[in-house]
């Protein structure tokens, strides 16, 4: 039995994108302060264009927000870094928040561990994936998860604070088309050169896989590394998130 314990929370706020992102920030603050245990949160959000802080500094940012809105995607400033990424009902939002007195030293270790969980969860479903950036991919990163070195399935980012760290990202289970459709005008507005053919989904590799089956596989994979404790968001965390929500809405 693993000597580690992790609270697993399967809750989100798909009708309030600012609150959902702020919940991740509130969990990070409270885990770092010792008020919450290590927490892995999984949810399936609504249609969201999650911009990084760098995106907000681009001259075309307002145009990018308008382009997203025109295609039915709300906009949010996400917690980790990176460039604009997309969430919708066919994607999984995940975040792994851990206490750490020296979070900088553990950056790479946390990325490696999180991608290992993703790869193993996909392997349980018969999907072979690997870690690495695909040339021309959206929201590029060394720890992107891809299939065959051709399509991106998941992207990760990390946010640190004194006493803790948050690794968060998106795993695309189904519906690569809407992601490609909205990112074309959004990235054009932001002046980002990329290759739309790199957008992919787990169902492109293994048709028929759905969000609930991937969520279940993620939880089962976690049990091989840690003792999971099924949990819910506590009132103090939700209250803190409500106070932070406006900061994440452009």
C-alpha cells in the first residue's frame, strides 16, 4: 500500500469559468498553508478558452477574446503559464496540488510524475501515448502528451507558491474539431504561428472512448501511487475561490 495519501475531488463549476479557475488557486493556497491535504481534482468544464498571462500582454488579446466568444467559448486567465488552450465538454481538466517547502526544486519531478499518470491511464484504455512537444503544436511544452508524435492529446503547466505547487492541464478525450476551429482565429489574433493539424483527441486513436471512462482510469491509476481519499470541496475553499474569481476573468 502506498505511504502517500491524496484527496481526489471530482468537482468543477462548468457554468462559472472564473470560479472554476479560482478554485484551483484556492486549493493551491490552502494546500500550501497546510489547511488542505495533497489534492488531485478532475472535472469536465464547459466551453472555455484558457489564456496564459503572456497572452494577455499581446496587442491582439481583446480580439482573441472576441473571437473565442463568437464561437461560444468563454475566456479565462488560467493559473499555470503557457499559451491559450481550450476546454470543452469532451475534455478533462486535471490539477495535482501538493505541499512542498521548496517547490522550485521539484518542478521537473512533478511534471514527470503527472505525465506518467496520464500515460498509464491511457494505456489502461489501450491508447499508446508518449511525452514530448510536437513541432507546431498549440500551447507547446516539453511535457505535452502526444499520440504517434503527430497529434497532441494533453498539455500541462505548473504554478508555484511558497509552500506548494500546482500541476494542471487539459486532456482532450473527444472533439478535436471545435478546438481547432476556435484556436485558428484566436492564435491569429495573438500572432502565434502553429499547425492546426496537431490538434487531436483520445477518441481519434481509439474511437468510442468517453470522458467518464478516462476519469475512471485516471483515478484507478492514482491508486497505484497513493492512497486516494474521495473528497468534496469544503466551504472554506469555495468561499476563497468566490473571492478570487473576478481575477481570472478578462
